[in-house]
C-alpha cells in the first residue's frame, strides 16, 4: 500500500472558496448551494464547481431536502481535520460571539467549551485518558445518557484544540450529547444563521449550579467561578 496522497487532500482544503464553504458547514447544518456561494463570496457557477470537487472527494455529501439539494460535511472526520487546520492557522481575530460560545460540528467550542472541558475533568467525571470514571458514569446516566452511547466504537470523549483559545474543548459522543441537552433544556440558543451560541438566563444558573461556571461575561469573554468541587459532584446534567 502506498503513502496517502496528503497533497491532493490539502489542495481541496487550501482553496479559499472551498475553505469558506467547509467552515460554513462546520456546525453540522445542511446548506444549499446558494447559501454556500454567499458564504464563500463566489458566483453560483463557481460554487457549483467547488461543490463538485468537494463531493467527489467525499468531504461533503449532497442530500435532498424536499425538492432541493443541500450539502453537509460527510462526517466527523472532516470536522476534525478542519478543527486541526484551524488550530494550526495564523491566529485571526474572532467575532466576540463566536469566541464566547459556538457549535463546532456537533459539540460546544469557544471559551464556554474550554471551561466546560476543564470543569468536567476537575469534577472527576473523566479520567486522565478521557475514559468515563465511576462517578462520571453515574453522572452521565442520571442525566439521561443512554447505554448505547457508551458502547459505540467512535470516541466517547476526547480533547480537541480550540482554534480561538488554543486550549482543548471537549469533543466526542459525550460532547455531542451535552450540547444537544443544553439546547433542549434551553440553557443555550442558536444566534441567527451562524455558529454562535447564546447562554440563556436558565443556562447561566444551570452552568453555575452544575459545573461551577460563571458564564456572565468578563474581560476575556467568560470567567471561571470558583466553587468547591465536592459540592458539585453527583449533580445531574
């Protein structure tokens, strides 16, 4: 078996228009060719050309939504590659809302995601190798976690370097489950047609009560509110 053709894959990511389209799809939504053309600031004809390249390389999948065709990332492996490239890229000024909290494919990123990652480790729910601890299993199941999420072959939890903070946020099935719960419980809400997320008043109380986090803002976006770890252990998701 020969060496992987990294150069060909890198060329697909390296075009500015294609990179903009891939980043627009990074929150796991499906977008039309017209929406992606706007995201990349190219003509519809140029967008079609780039989308053909991306679908042929299986970086993007084309699916039907009613009578229309929409596009999405082909899977989490593409999202992980984008995250890794973003972490290596020259640091660019991020919009305050995106830096504070955003969706990154299926999990929480930004300052809020980094603080959540640190809190879950601090509370002992995950071991140093990101496996679920005994305390963490009780916490996960009490919060509505399903047994099948623990048995899947894909990583249950893993660190992912955040491109704005250059520190890890949480990725994997646990992170996807948590973001879905935060949205369902009304702790977080999407901000318009962007990847930015807003912490609601209910979420402000919930994150402080369950994870010891003060997400009320501050000079650098969010600040960690100090609460004794023991007082938080055993709380529900």
